[in-house]
DNA sequence: CTAGGGTTAG
């Protein structure tokens, strides 16, 4: 073990509720208590002995819980046995009720009064010090122990041991332990469970081994419980089996707690069969077989291993046998329903909670709320949340995440802001959901605010948060911030790499995406389905057919080909790389197809101008009882437009509304305007824009303008341009387009005017550029560019080709070339 | 007197 940072050990249960601990991977831990809690006022009663020993404190509590008497020292000159027992009782009373400071005050008063000889209250007193969770103060009472010669008392020594574990110093505990000469089972068990609970399972197991080997004390049930728990933590089946054997040999296997811990150990090590065996033996003992907790352990063991049906079957068996479910069972089964997305059973459980005689608590409500949200029933989730009287920060988090997962990102952000206004403290899991909401809404500002929050709360460098921040910035288009966050991460897993890679891919940083893809593999992080989907989208964008094929091969070798997400990505990538044949082979060969598969294939065929094949596939889609959606129709209308299939386009457009009840959106109108315009029906196109229920954007006017150019309709072009430039006059491409239209009709004054205006605005057109890859070498071509080393041959070949095309009947349109000199100089 | 996990929530 390289570095052993002792975590903040168990806080009292009251504090624990306010403390945020993430899953094992997240190391974030912080105490959300205000500063007032341990704020000792200056002591009103420093005593000679006490001040000599540097201990002082005051009573921080004005109001004492009812039933606990106030302490008053009223002792005679000589200490009597009854005085000792009074003080002892008071210290114990205060300590067990969490009034640690009061207990210590009693001790300080006692010190003021008597030099101790016989101190039966020390174990309780040390417990009070342990309750303060402060190592420095804890060491002081250790000093008292040494000074008064009490260390030989094993009870006292064990109490100190527990104190050091509680204060988070396993070094002190270990040193102390080695100094105890008369170690008993409690000493050993305190060490084993200390290591175990501090997430140092190997040390715990080493302690257990030492305990077995050193003569004198035999491990008991407590030792085995802690040791088995450590086996679960580190997934050590070998040690677990050893301890199992030890348990059996020593006749401890009748102990229900141990049975439970054994089931837990085997299931967490992934050995369900051993767990089932232990459970089976347990079932045979009639005296135990109705122990609900053991049933719970086995059911949640199945859930832990993803064996949801087994878990459900066992739950049913439990009910049949009349074993009464408790609230833990219910929570587990609700989690099970959310995994199975089985809303029906979930609702039944909801209904049966009262019948089982159970009270709704925060855990049940949270699990139920989550179940409803995961099954898409967000309103039911909200109802639980709004009616609950047990709302805590976990439930808030569940509700916020539930909204974010169901596409109600705005509602998620609203809830979070309400949570914060009401004084809630942001914890990492909730913030994760909030960041996802920001990223899906591309709300950069809210995202930055949330980023600030993570810094303030001290979990900005957490792995999960880091990945979510990277993703959020990337989705909002701020790729520099995404990079900065990513490079600052101390640990990069596949999730954070995916955030970066997909961020590059979505923002058209194709080269960076590929670079990152290679870099992550160099760092031995294995790409997963999400990575490949991103990279395939990059392949499509770059038309990188070879890379596409390489990835396809990799996916086949690694048995990823059955994944729908990836087969869809491949179909789309092959289509966009121009290899429609491979796309079709893939599409026809896959075992699973969803709407996206059909849409990808349909739009692929459309892009390739294969309209009849596309329509045939569309019929197949309908025959397969797949529901066409707005994406399907966008692909179809766009293909009809490019192929000049006006009637077919109209037919599909009407059918979309009539047969499929899909409201046409801007994208569909744009396709129709394009289709009508290209075919020369400019009036119809204009009427379509003016008549549509949504706001026209620049693109749709631009499409009409382009059609006006094709059909030399200057008048309509002016109308379209008028609308277009009212929306956005800075679209230089469209300005040039309009000037070209004037050029065609010979209005050279207008041409000059536009060109000057464009120049005055300081715009420059980027020259068009194309490239191709031959044997891993990239060849780039710009208009009029002769820099390529083979350009002589290339242009010679071009000339030959042009002649051949002309021979086949092609008549080149020459007039738009006039602007060339302008561009070339720019 | 001291150690002391049976299972369970986002």
C-alpha cells in the first residue's frame, strides 16, 4: 500500500446524514456542518489539574435533552464509593446521549476535586473524547491515561484504540495496539474493523491472519464479520473461502449475521453459486428460514450481479413462503423494478407497502421516485416528491436526476435552484445531474455557475464531475474549456476520454478527435461503444473510408458488432464515406434494428440519389411495423428534392401529416422549399415559406435564393434576399449569391455595390478546398492552386475529362467564374 | 466498564 491517507472516520449518525460520501470511486468527503457545532466557548472552570494537562472546555448546550439530569458536584472531603459511582454514572449518561462535552466537564470538575486513584469511568470518558472526533484532544486523554498509570487496564487501552480509529489516525491506533501487552479479542476486533471501515481491507485481513496465528485469542463472530466485509471490499474470494471454512469449523455458521455476511461476500466477489449454497443451507434450518434480512441479502446479491430475474423470482418465493418483507426488501425490489423497467410490479409494490405494514420513509420514497422516473413516469415521481414528508438531499438529487434523464432539463435546473435557495448543500451526485441538464440544454452560463459551485464545494477534481464538466463545456461549444478541464484531471477513465472525443467530434475538430482517440489507447484506456460511435461519426465527416473499415474490423474482432448503436454508426459512416453497398450489407445482416437503423439506411440511400431503393426501404420499414418519425421524413423529402421528384415529395409531405400525424417542422419546410425551388416552382416555394406556422430562418430563405439563381428569377431573388438580410445581413455567402444573380442578369452596378459592401464589412471568403488520402498521404487542393507536385498531370487529366464529358452532352455554365480575380486576391 | 454492520435509497 503506497499511500495510506486515513479518511475521516465514522461521524455520529446525526452528522452522517449531513455528510456526503460518493461511491467508492469518488473520494470526495466533506463535513457539511456549520462551524458552530464544535465551537467551545472559553472555559468558565479551568481547574488546576486540568489546565496543567491542557484540557479545557465549556458546556456548549443551553438546553439539555429531557430526562438527563444536570450534574452538580457536591462532594464531601473524602471521596466515597457513592461519589465515584455518581460521577461514573453521569459520565456514562452524558456520553451515551451524545453530550460529550458535558461528560468531559464532569471529569474536569472531578479532577479539580480529587487526585484519582481508582477511575472506573475512564472507558466511558474516553468514548466521550472519541465523540469529539478531534485527534489532538484525543491524544490529551491518552496522556492522562499514561500519567495515572491506567494503560494496563485492557478496557482503557481498547477504548483509546477505538478513539484513534474514530479520529482517523490509524498510525496512532497501530502504535498503541503494538504496545498493549494483554491484548484481548476486543483489541483485535477493534483493529480489524478499524481497517475494514477505513477501506483498508488488506490490512484488515493481515490483522485477522495475525490474530489466528498468534496464540491466546481465537477470532470470534465479530472478527469474522469484519474480515468477511474486507474480503467483499477487495473482492478476495480466496480469503473469503478461508474465513468461511474457519466459520464452519468453529460452529459459527448458525449465526444469522455471519450467514448474511457470507452471502454478501460471495455475491460481491461475483460467486453467486457459493452464495446460493450458503443461502440454501440457511433455508433448511427452520428456525432461521424466516429471517427477512438474509432473504434481503440474497435478493440484493442477485441485483448487485445484474441477475434481475433471479432476484425477482426469489422475492416471489419469499412472499409465497410467507416471509414478511421489510422496508429494506421493498427498497431493493424497487431498485430491481427500475432495472427491469417494470412499472407494473413497481406500482404493485407501491400499493402493497401499507399492506406489508410498512411506513413510508425517505429511502422507500426515493427508490420509488427513482423507479417511476427510470420507467419514464416522471409525473408519478414528482407526485411522490411533492407529497413526501421525508424529503432530504438524496431525494432532491433523485428528483433532479429523474428530470434530467427524462428530457426535462429545465425542470431539473428549476428544482436545483429551488433546492439551493432553500439552503440545500450541493453534493457531487446531484451536481452531476445538473451538469448533464446544462449540457443537454447547451446552457454554458449555468454550466459555468455549476462549475464554480464544484470548486467552492471542493469536488471539482472528482473523476465523475471532471468528465461531466468536460462534456458540458464541449456540448456548449467551448472546446478550450473542455480541454483545460480534461487536461487538469488527475485520473482519466473511458468516460472522461469519451467526453473529450465526442466533444471534438461534435464541434468539427475531426483531427483532434482522432488524435485523442489514439492518445487514450496509448494511455491504455480501452475505448468502448460510445468512443467508437463518436469516432465513426468523425470517419463519416472526413469520408475516411479506410479508418472506417479498420474500426469495423476491430469491432468484429471484439464482438461489438451486435450493438445497435455501433451498427447504426457503421451504416451511417459507410453511407457518408460513399460506400453504400457496405452499408446495405450491414443493414441487411444485423440482428437488431431500431428506428435509427432504418433512418440511417433510408437517408444513406437518399444521399446517394437512389430514391426508388429508398422508397422501397421505406415500405419495408412500415411493413416491419417501425414508426417513421420526423427524421425519416426529412431524409425522404431531402432525397426527393435532390432527385427532382416533385410529385413524390408532395405525396410524402402530405402523408407525413395525414397518415403519421407528424407536424411538419422547419426542417421539413426547408426540404419542401428546396424541392419546389429546384424544380422551378418558385411561387409555390415562396408561398410555402409565407404560409408555414413556424418562423423562417436564414437557411430556408437562402435555399429559395439559390433556386432563384438556378432559374434566373431576379425579382423573386430580391424578395428572398430582402427577407433573408432582415434576419441576418452578415451572411456573406448569400450576399455573393445575390451578386451572382445580378451578374447573370447583367446588372453590374448592383454587383459592384454588393461586393464593395461585403469588402467594407471586412469579410473574406475562404476558398473552397478539397482533399483526398492516398496511402496515408493527404493531398489538398484549392481552386486555381498549382502547388501540388503532380499538378501538371492533374490538370492535363482534367482537360481530357472535360472534353469527354462535353462529348457526352454536358454544357458547362461559365458565367459565375467572373468573380474569380476578386477571390484569388483575397 | 471496552470492540460490535445482517440487508436498503439518488
